[in-house]
C-alpha cells in the first residue's frame, strides 16, 4: 500500500478514503488501511493551512513595506491593493488556533528579506524599520485587524469543511 502512496498519491488517497468510509460503515477493512501514511496526511492538513496563512501574511507585509517606503512610486497603489488582497486571503484561511502559532516577528523578518534596496533605481523615501517592535505597529495592527475581521459565520474557509453533505467549494448536484 505504501508503494502506491509513493507512486500515485491521488489514487492512494481515493482508495484510502473509500476504505475509511467502509470502516466507518462497520466493515472490517482495518488491515487494508495504510495507517502510517493516513496519519501523516491528516497531520499535514493543519500544518499546510498554517503555512498558507503565514505565506499570505509575509506577502502582505512585503507589499505594505514597499508602499510605505516608496509612497510616490507608480506601483504604490498596486502594492496597497495587493497587501489588502493578501491580508484577505490570510483571513479566509485563518482559524483561531493559528494565532498562538504565528510568530509575527519571524514573518516580519522574512518580509524584510524580500524588500529590495531600491525600486527603479530609487532608494526608499522612509527608513524601513528592521524589527517589528510590537503588535501595535501599524503593520501588525493591520494584520490583526484583517484576521479579527473573520466573523463566526465563516470560521473555516477550507475545502475540508463539510456543508450539507458535500465538500465546500463544490457545486450542489442537481436532481
């Protein structure tokens, strides 16, 4: 079973899902399930979602930093828009348990490494702070605001959330 996991993870996942459904229905298929890889995959779902949120936050910070450092650049409005989009993308995948795992100082340092020294040969008009001093900085405050804006009505924007017996994001079937 692990060979299939290594050669065709899509087919493997479909087979494992079918086996798990049969097991849930009471059928004795326990020995056929590739438990080691199933457990690894279940664990990875959450870490992948966390990584996606962190990646969106870094991109938001990069664009916020560029817009602040080069406010007169022709691309500044685009950077503001991109920062808003990335904050929204992060908020869409954010769940409350991620808050304690997200290290904004680390993400800020990653963002700083992506900000260029010059844009179109022009140095920044303002000095970019080299550290994210506190959660009250404008960057962290805007990120927190975006994440806090998630209402309880959409706590988890994930394809793994079930609604009315179907995977979220899939169209309802017509009868």
